[in-house]
């Protein structure tokens, strides 16, 4: 796992945590945006962290 990928996962955890804490503390549903953005960041980190097929193996 590269440093950039680790940073992406750390950012994901931070954004989702801030969203959850903000939503619980204030009761404002606008913090759900943080959760959605964190999940989108997680999806991007997951897709970018995957490796392609090995040479000579089409699957």
C-alpha cells in the first residue's frame, strides 16, 4: 500500500468521523454530506488501490 493510498484511507476515516460527530452533536442533517463525501473518497481509494491483471493473464 502506497503512502498516497494510506493518506486517502486516513482522510476517509477523518471525514466520516467528523460527519458522524457533527450530526450527533448538532442534530443537523447537513453533516450527512460529510459522510457521503467520505464514502466517495473510500470508493476512490478502493478502486485506485486495486491492481490490474498480470501480463499474460487476461482475467
